[in-house]
């Protein structure tokens, strides 16, 4: 009995000595955050252009809508003598859907249609997004990348660790004409990147295992997209996936700063300069990309949960 009383006295003394500690969190600079990934469906007439722009905030606070004065998209084929000059394309002026929404789409108030027709773009075409705020101007440049269809989706019966994961087997065929990079959107905020280094020109089959916490059942529909990406976007998404641990979307503010392709060009006045050397740390977060997408769905038919 004396032994138990002694333990109780020790615990009581430890609890009574607790102090509240105020942790001073570092305050980072607010940055423009751009969700500018546009997925191209070649069966549609127009590109589904919708670019969301917010501003990063301090720790524990939600991002606020960015105050943007204008945004435009230039597109076309790079001139062989001067790649910065785009030929045979056009310009799409963007406007905010409604004030304070942070969502920008082709401006419907223009006399001419500002939407970009899918039939007017080709693989290798270059797109430039120019964003202007009160004090800054940003530029993002990307190349249109095509994808390949998903050959098949099948539900497997293999598991990993807990024994009740859901296996989906994905099959697609790489064209083998170049070094290709892919992004898979596996639904539920799950993403995966892959390159064709070891399956160039071949059919690629792999399994993806969904955690039991997703609670997939016999009525669950899993939507999977296969997107063609360039090497830069492949590397960017790979870093995002590693940092997020697969539990957040690619355009939430990551745990550490991952630099995308949006540079600050405010002080650039020389056409031969393609990066802001004087303000190399002053850049926006997020990414701008034009990528072809193929989608397919699978219905979970025999998943057993414990």
C-alpha cells in the first residue's frame, strides 16, 4: 500500500508542475498560390480553364483570396529563332468569376470568344500565364503534353500490411516514341507519378492499394485519371507527394516550400533574361500546366472490410 501511495504522490507532483509554454512559430512571407493545372479532354470543344489564386498565410490560418489585377494566357508554337515568340496561337484574357472568389476563367465580357479551342492546340505548343497584382507581376511557362488511354482497371485480391486494403490493377501502354512522364490521379486525393524508363513502348501493369480507412464498399466508384506531364511537373509532383505523405491535395500549402514554375518578373526589363536573379526568393507557389487527361472508373464489387 505504501508503494502505491508513493507512486500517486509522484504523479500528483508532476501534474502540479506543468507550465503552459507559448511556442513562437516562424512567420513566413505571404506568397501567391496558383492552382493552374488545366486538364484537357480532347472530346470537348474548349479547354476547361479555371485558375484559382490565393495568398498563403501564417501557420494555423487559412489561405486568403489573392488580390489580382489581371491574368492572361498566351499560347502558340515557339519560333525556331526565338522560343519566347509564340506563333499561330492566340491570347485568352481571364476575369474573376465574381469579386472575391479567387477563380479566374476566360472573360465572357469580351467581344470575341476568349475560350481556347481544344482543336486549335497541338502537343508541344507553349502556354504562358501572366499574372499582375498591385505590386508584382508573375510568369509561368508550360508545354502541352499529351497522354495515353487507360487500357483497363481491375480489382485484385492482394493486400499489403493490414490485410484489408483494396487493390486496383491499372494497365496502360506507353507509345515508346519519347521519354514520357505520367501523373495518376487515383481519387480520394491520392496521386502517383511514374516515368517510362523501364517500360518504354510497352504495356505497363501495376497495383495500387487503397487504405482501409477510405471505407470502400461494394457501392464505391473509384475514378482514375492518367495525365501526361513533362519532366518538370513530374519532379514537382513527386516532391509534393513525398512531403504530403499522400494525405493532401497537390495545391494545399505543403509542409515545406516546393517551388513550381511561376516566377516573379516584376523587375525584369531585358528580353534575354528568363529568371529573376535579383529576387530569386520572390516567387509564387503552385503550378501552371496544360496536360491531356484520360479517365476511367471502376466499381468495387467484392471488397471485404473487417
